[in-house]
């Protein structure tokens, strides 16, 4: 996410899909890093706007806000970690709260981790 889009790390991006099986106590995660995205993901400025997409040879992610809710579409391409594929519609009450966390790094108080939930 670029600074003009609300903050974040512009030098590295991470995309990940993780499946948790609580009954069997196992998980499968596929993740990837992209170097120097510099705002290239074009993330929306608010959590209730727009479309976010990411794709490379390891995984494909899509997150879109629609009138029905938020649709999360994902597909991983194995790489020894198994394959995961899904299309999930997330809904919530229109008046539900959301939160933004900007946590500075101990080593550099001018750098921070940005998370909007």
C-alpha cells in the first residue's frame, strides 16, 4: 500500500492464503512476497470500497466489495504446500464497527505496520 493510500510498506508486499482445520489441528498456508510494489496493488482507501486483486505463479487473490457483501476469491498453485481454492461471500451488518491499527516498529518509530479490519 502506498503512503497516499493510507500508509503501509511500499518496499515489500505479502499475499497469503491459510487453511486452518481445527478438528485435525493442521493447517496449510501458501504465501508469496512481491518486491517494491510501490502502490502497484492499487489498494482502495477504505475497506468498503473497490476491488483488490493479486496474482502470480503461486496464488491468485481477489477481494471485491459488492451490494451483497465482500467476496473473497482465491486459488493457490501448489508448490509442495497443497492446493486451496475458494469463493466466499462475507456479510456483516451495515452499522458494524471496523478498526484501523497502525503499529510503529520498535527499531524505527517512523516505520509502521498498517492493518484495517
